[in-house]
C-alpha cells in the first residue's frame, strides 16, 4: 500500500475511548475544522473507499438451473420423455430445445430485472455530513476517511466507526451489532471502561448503527471493512428474500395450470383411445399436444418484465422502489396515511408573521411592518418593539441546527443545509437585521436538549461571553422553541418592551387565540421563549431547564400546498382510496391545509389528537376508522402513527404510510407500503421503507398506485392472452379425437406458436401503460386471485371460443377445397398424417391460431376501456411483435426446411384473407363486451372516499 506523510500512526481501536478529545484530534492529524479537501483525497487514495465488500450471492449457473426445474419446465420434461418413449424423437428433441430456450429467455429477463432494480437502488444517495475546511458539507458516505469530523443528527445512519468529541443528549441504536433495540446513551468524555467490549464503549459510535436522538460530532477512526460492522458483514447479508404475494399467486397459477393440463391430457387420451379408437402412438401425440398447448411458457419472464418496466416508469415519476414486488402491492392500496409538511405542502417555509407584545407584524421581502391591532386581553403596544423582535429572532437563530449556504457562481440561490423550518427562521432573522455570526461571538453553546416529538420542543443552553448582550457575562441562558401550547404551558413570564413580567391568564389566552388565527389560515406556528438559568444549576436536564420560561412571541410560517396535490387527492378518492392526514402539527393548521387540497369535503371534521388516541381502546378506534366521518389526526407521536396503521390493517385495509423521521420507522415497516421522503427523510426512515419519493411529493404516491394497478392488469392481460389461444389449440384436437378427422395440429406446430410466433406480442402486453380508467375503479380486494373466474371465462371460453370459430372454419374450408367431405376419416390415404392435404389443413389451423392471436393481442390491451381510447399504435412493441409473428408464420409455412420440420405446406394468399376475415369477430366481439360493461355501470367513477362497507360492495362487482 502506498504510504503518505499524512499516514495516521497505528493505535488499537480499543484505546480510542481513553484518549481526550484533543489527543484524538492530534492522533488523527485533524482538528475541529476537519480535514482539508486535498488531505481527504489523499487519505481516500490511501485507505480506499468506505464500502463493505459484499459476499457472493447465488451463482448465475444456479439461477439458470432453477429455470430448468420450475413446474412448467417439469411438465415439458414429462412431455419430452413421453415423446421419446413413443418414438416421436423429433418432437422430443424439439420440446427439450424449447425447455432450454425458455430457460435462457427467463434467465435473461430475470437477470435484467435484477440489474434494473440494482440500478434504481444506486439512485438512492448514501451521504454523510462532515466538516472539511471549516465548512459543514455533505459527501458520499463512500468518501469518508479516518480523521474526518462526522456530524450526526437524529435519524442518521452512522457510516463509519468514530470517537465522539462532542455530543448533545446523544443516543444510538446499536441493534445491528448487539441485538439490543433499546437506544444507548453516549458521551464524548474519555472513559476507562474495563470489562466492556468494544461495542459497549460509551464514547464510540459504529458503522451500521443509527442515531436514535440527539446530535454529535465524531472523529472517524475506521472505514470500510476495517469497521466493526465490516468484520461481521456476513451477518447482515445472510437474510434470504421472501416470496412476494404476486410470486405466491404465480405459484398457485402454476399449480392450477399444471393440474389443468394433466387433467385435459388424460381426458383426451382416454377419448382418443376408447372413443375415437386411435392407436397408442396417436393417443400419445394427442396427449402431448394438449399438455404442451396448456403450458404458458412466457408467464414467468413476463412477470419480471412487467415489474421491471413499471419500476423504471416509477423512477421517472420520482418514486424509487426497493424491491420489485412492492410495485404490485401499491396497486391494491386502500388507505394512504400521509403527513403534511413537505408531502402535501412544498416544504418551502417562509416566515410571514411575528407576534410580539400583543402586536401582529407582517414579514415582507425586506423586513417587517405592523399589520394587526392589539388583541383582546393582550398587552399594550410598545412604541419600540425592537428589543422584543431581537430577542425573538435571537432565540429562533441560536436554537437552531440549520445553516444557510451563501450563493456560489454555479449555485446563485441561497441554500439551506438542514431542516427547512429552521432555515426559514434564519432567513427571518436576517430580514430583522440580526447577525447570527456576530451573535455567536457573544454567546457560546454549552449543550443542547434536542427536539423530541413527544414534548414538541427543543432547547439550547448558551453562556454569555460579552456584556454587550445586556446579560451579565458567564450567565447561562436556555433558548427554547416549539409548539405554542407546549411552550406556553412551561412559561411563567412574558417579555413586553424588553422587560419580563408575570404572565397572566389573559396573556396566555391572547397568545393561544393568535395561534389559532394563524393556524386557521394554514400557517405553521412556533413559539419562542428563554430563561436565564440560576448559577447553581449543575445539570442541564429537560426537567431542570425547561420550566419557568419567559414567553417572547410567535413566529408564523407559510408552507403552501403543492399545486399538483389537489388533483392527486382527487384521483386517489376517485380510485376509492381513503386519504388520511396524520400530522404532528396543530389541528387547525392541518384542517386548513386538508380543506385546501380536497382531503376534506367540509371544514368541520373530527380532529383526533394524540391524547385522544391514548384515551381510546382498540374497539373504539376501529369503529372510528371504519366510519364514514372525516378525520384528521393531529399532534400525534410516532407510537400513535404505528397504532393507526395497525388498526387500519386489522380492518382489512392495505395501507401506505409516509414518514421521514427516525420515529416513523416502526409505522413504515408495519405498513403494507412504507413511503419515505428522499429529500427530507432520515436514513432510518429510508431503510425502513419499501418506496422512496425523490421529490417528497404526495402526487408521486398516486402515480405509484397507478403503476401498481397497471402491473397487475398487465399480468392479467397476458394470462388472458395465453388462455385465449389454448382453447383454439385444444378445439381442433377435440374434433380430431371425437370424429377421427385428419390430424389438425402437431406438437411441433404448437411449440412454434407458443415459443415462436406469440412470444413478443405477449411480452408487449407486460409493458402496457395504465388504462384511462385505472384510477376510477375501487381497489381490488386483498384476497383476489390473479387467475380468477372472470379471467378464465374471458380468456379460455369467450376469446378462446371466438378464436376457435375462425380457426375451425379455416380448417374445414381447406379440407373441402381438397375434396374432403363429412365421413372421410384421417385414415384415408389422401388425408393421412404427412399427406399434402393433411399438412395444408394443419397449416390453416396453425396460421389461423397465429392470425386470431393478432386480433387477441389488440383485444387484450385493455380490460374495460376501448382499445381506441388508448391508441391503436400507442405500444410500439405490439406492432413489432405482430410483424415478427406474421413473418415467423410465413417462414414456417413457405421455407422448405421448416415445412419438413413442422409438417406444414404452402397455402395461397386467399387462405390468409379468409382467416383475416374472422379477426373482426374476435376484436369486435371483445370491444362489444367492454362497451356493455361500461354502459352497465360497472366501475363507474367514484365521487369521493368510500367507507369499508362501500368499498366491499364495489369489490363484489369487480369482474
């Protein structure tokens, strides 16, 4: 390994815990300003990327072998064995070739699907926040090097092993290393812990663990395979993938088709032997043909193609799925539990109003101006509000973990590093003329009491370093911000014109009234307070610090709804999906936003708070959620969100839930579809989810539901298409067996149809885009089968029988042209197997099935909508598939080699015209059926969210 002058001296990692902060920094030749960019690059070259080497997965040969032994392949192996046993060697060889070709094709499709999802996974950024050159920046986690100063906040994944040098109430979840899920308290102090393992050291953090709460800074001492997690990486890579619900259904379909094939094969073997009195050889050929005709060889590769195509389309619509099976699950979603900020709104917070000393001030682009009047019960308006405003923005700026990044040549706009709400507070402080950098020279940070979703506030303790603040030097003060009612409950004093006085109940009522006014128009409101701490306070705990506060005022922020959300909510409700807002925000704010975007049809919903949920038992909550009343959940804690999701699922709903915080992880995991925010979401939330929104936009969830429904529809279209030709292949065999007609079809011709002519058109159905009415239907029931009665009837009997009419007409038309009449059997020398007339008649059956499938592939492109509504030429792969299908059929009929191989014979152009004349029967008959369904009122547009009973009624009509 190449050596550099900056190489870090070797020290056992189990000694880092005993070093002081300065010794640790000195050892790594780093500082509180972090490494320089050049030094970080040199160390990255020296130590390599911060990556865990993956263990070898399932060998490719094993994956290929699985495709040779699935249930369809086994069925074909049996048919091949039967062919060899009856001296039909050509058929046996052809069937084996088909097995191998199908295995190769399936393997390629599955491999491409895996590569596609791997490519989508690579779009998920894994970043770490570090300090370099004195600036806090985000870098790819793979670029972390020993000596980096790693900045950690609640919800972050820890990407490398580090020694803490600063922490504020830090707790980490080390369950990936220790198996214990309880968060562990951490310290930055040097410790001498004898008898403890490395992972139990209280001042070390480790790669693969997460920050449960608090903030901290740590010096990286190990990366990549040198980390503790890297040394036991095989533990995290040993989990086997479970079968998805769709894969389980495919297994069920495979068994059903297999049993159906065997049953039909046996039945027709017996008919041929004991009714038609065929010899054993003919009966064997007959049975082999029936079995092969019922094997949908392209079913498995079509599944992979449909899921992978949908995943790619979702990525273009700002939704990344972490596993392909999630795409299908999305389509059956019945309830979406969504938070508000950033998902339904733009997450572009702008401070619009301040409320201090009983006066409402409007914040403009360059400053602020009074717009309101003195509120009833409020304090008189001071002539000069500057002191109060400066205290308000001081607390807003210093009780803050965000940073404003100044414009750069390639990035001309101000940017926020951190939470958008805290960034908005910094911008408001600048408008008020507050210099936060100058203020930080007058106040030094002592410690932090991080935000907690339960108490809904945070505090930062500072020590005064400059007498110009108006506060005696070395005095410590707690700056607190949070939800107005929670902050007000901790306040005993009120700041008026720069002076603190005792807060009265009228003062408190005035503040709450103003909070409600702000919230009533959809503004988010934070309260600011402070407290000068007594000199004898030794510990800075929540209980000792957050009390006897002095209330300063309120800051109101606007986060407008996303313009596209109103339409998305309407589409969700039209699709029978219930949208429920579950937010930690104030109830009136939530109601205002929900009304603006269409979640609520009236402004008087039932608002259920976290405390209300605590008072409800399971039965009461279940009855509430299953009722038709409109509900908004506000001021909820993470455990409440989890309980809401679990209750919905217990009612039989399929639930999608959004989340972005570390505490949302349980609800995201418990939901059928966990949706994390890609921009504002924490690493923990992203790991717990099954889908990530790269734009944090609710509309992307609805797009994902639409694609999920399309996937299920497309698989069903493929199944319908396959079953349509099975009947057309079985009907001639039935006539052959029952009436001793000339042989209408050979096993090799069936294989040529199944694997040659219709493969591309069938696959093209797997990538059809959603139908126009896909979001105007109710969600399908959780237990609905992919191969249900309606699909079987539509494909095998309705389309199959329509196709059989054209195929059998062509068969008899060709026979009669050759002099056949009823009573002439297949034993007649002119029509015996292998004769010219028999081969021409069989060619008409072969060509008839191909041409009827051309009509069927168009007919199957939609289930209810007219094909003309989506555009005949809107799927180019369909057109390519049809051209290939007809070209392949022509080659099979007119090329001598294939004539000898398949048993075909040339037919005239008029034969093609006769068969094409029946395509309007198939296509038109299906269009007529769809029109009848549309006019009968099935799946008409829903006008709003349905309750459970209504959704059940809708589903019972789903045919």
